[in-house]
């Protein structure tokens, strides 16, 4: 797998052109992902969300389920 990462500013016309390196094969399928960071939350808001997760029953049940799934694996080959 080859990864090409480039950060860009969204232009006024909302169009982005991507220069593909020459070592990529023509007509080969590639996956293009556009990630827009969420800048709406402050650091303090994020910390508050993390703290609230410690009391969220659904989240805690998910964590417990994951712990149970890996209990047997964690005990293997530790002799």
C-alpha cells in the first residue's frame, strides 16, 4: 500500500486537483479520503466528553465486552 498525504486549504470554487505520482499505475483504482477536522470543540470540551464517558453505561459495557474478548488471549504465552 502506498499513501500520499497532502494538506490543503479549500479554494473558493471548492474544487481540488490531485497530482498522482508517476509510480502509480494508470487506470488503477485508488481510494480518496477527505477529512475535515472538527474545530468546533475546544480542548476543554473534549476533556469533558472523555470524563463523561467514564459514567456512560453503554461505553462501559462496550469496554467490559472488549476486556472479556481478550482475557484468554492475554493469558497465552506469558509463562
